[in-house]
C-alpha cells in the first residue's frame, strides 16, 4: 500500500462547494465529445451514456462540447445550445438529478478547429490562418462578429439555466476559438485583441463577463483553460498563468479546469499514450487517408503516458489564482492519483478516459481503494468522436436510442 492510500476514501469523497452549488464529492466527468446528437439535440443514447457516470459514483457529468452556434461545431453529433433544444436538455438534466448527480454543459465555438464540411461555412480565427490538420484556411473574424459570439455565449448560458444545468464550462482551451486568441501563433491582430497578453485575453474576458451578467449566481461557472498548447510560438505557462490571473480577478470564475494541448496540431500532447495513426486515417478518405498514414505521426506527435501528467503545470496556478478553485485533470486513474491531487491542494478533479473505460470506477474504488483503473491509454476512443464516442472495450451501440428528443 502506498503513502497515498493512508488518506481514507471517506476523507476524499466528501461534498465540495463549487460557487453556488454543492457537489457530493470532488469527481467531475471531463467533457469527452459524445457524438450522440445527430440533429444537435439530446437523444436517449446521450442521456443513458451520462447517467452511467452518475450512477457509477461521480458528482457531476459534463455534457461535452455544446456549440453556441451552427458555425461553431467541431465534430458531427454535437449539441446545439439554442432555445429550441431546451426541452431535450431539460430531460437530460432531470435524468442526472434523478440519478443523484449534477450536470454541467460545456459551451464553445470551435473557431480554427471547425471545418466547412461540418458547419457549411469557412472557419474563423483571430487572423487568417491555415490549419494543417484540416487543410483549411480560416478567415479573420471581424469585431461585429466577435460581439455576436459574445451574445451567443450569453444566450447559450441562459439556455443552460432554463434547462436546469447546475454549471456551465466555458471552453477556453485546445485552440478552439477563444483560446486561439491567446495564441501569438494564430493571433496576429494589431487591434486591442492582439499583441500583449492583456489584449489576447480581452475576448475571453468579455465573454466571461457577459455570461456572468446573464447567469448571476444561478449556476456555477467553470473555465476550461489551456496551460500550454504544446506548439512552438503558441502559449506556455508564462502567458496562461497571466490569463488565469486576469480572468480570476473578475470574480466571475468559480473554478478553472486546467488542460493543455490543442486540436489544431500536436494533438497527442493533450492525450499522451499510444498514437493511433490507423484510427485517425480511418476518419479520412482517398489521398487524405494516405497522407495521414504517411505524416500522421508528425502531425499528431507522440508522448509517453504517465499518471497525473498535468500536475506539475497545474501547480503553477496555485499561487496565481486567488478566488476560483482549481480542477486537476489529466491521467487520474486510481485512488492514489486522487489522494495525490487532494494532498497537493486541488479540491476538485476531472476524469475523461478512465471513466469512458469504467463508468463506475468511483463506486469500485470506494469498496477497494487499491483498485487501479482499467484504462490503458490506447487512445482508440479519440477518433470515435467522429461517430459515437466510446471506449473500444465498452461500446454500447445504442443506435436504437439515437432518435432526437425535442
Ligand atoms: C474521446 C475524447 C473526447 C474528448 N472530447 C473533449 C471535448 O469535447 N471537450 C474537451 O474540452 N475535451 C475533450 N477531451 C479531452 C478530455 O476532456 C481530457 O481533457 C483529456 O482526455 C485528459 O484527461 P484524461 O487523462 O482523464 O482522459 C476528449 C478526450 C477524449 C479521450
């Protein structure tokens, strides 16, 4: 038995306050794009998928990537967070509450990660930018469009309240639209949204304040923030700690979920573990498929997996962030990892792949704290986001319940 298991499960699985809400324990299911919303709406398959995590012992599940507009979609089968979809979303939150847990909605705009094939329009970025992964040129967003997007974030937050969500998570990571503003690699603007880190954080701050004004204290606000993009010339900890300080100072953030890496390039920097080239190639056709087979490893990168691989970066935020709580993410796969997170001063933690592999891992750990997670970080789940997100060992094939609920 290691040092960490001397911390009792009863010490860790205690209620935690997150802004205006109380979680029954510190475990949050991290967003893992579901692909269970073929018409942008909630389906029974989506509800069943998330209820499994709540029944398995976590405190709050995150409804992954809910796009604030059709132009903001990143992958097929994502939720469109607009008023017309409120009734399905209400059924979603009711099911999570009935199962004893809470529900968070991740709100975002994919920006340079979006593709015309999915959205029907040319993707946008802070300035003109060529995305080598999608082989698409993004056009520069205009200031009136930015104002519209700020309103769309606030509207989506209002939909979340109406639908009964307990929290929203603003997606300010992975070089989606908002975090691409942080990045000097993508953001070449010369106006008040480019240049200094204050300027590159301005759009995020405006979105955050507009959302806070709309939601007040009716739900918790989490910001998913990239600490380090893993790309030369993009952001690293010196920039991201400053962004966190600026956003924290507003008092509008209840917690930062600290992430890293990007969906634009070097994707394995976020995931670590096996680089599934065949999995990525199978999402493409013709010459693109061959291109991925030949150059996929250079584009995706290759990094060994270790438990708690974001911990040393996340520690850098502990002295900078004074008002919000910090959520530790990345490679939490056992009770020892959770105990380390708590011992290191992180009051909350989020888990992605370990829960895809074993939705009931928390219930199992409560009975047997020495139990190790079964996830082997093969990353075959990564490319299932283009169909129906699943761990290959636990595929649910819930096709019959894919019909959209309105
Ligand atoms: C299949 C899959 C889909 C994901 N989709 C999202 C997503 O929609 N939004 C997001 O912010 N992160 C997404 N992620 C990243 C996770 O939230 C998490 O940051 C990452 O997997 C690291 O945590 P883990 O080691 O606990 O898996 C996804 C990860 C996986 C494996």
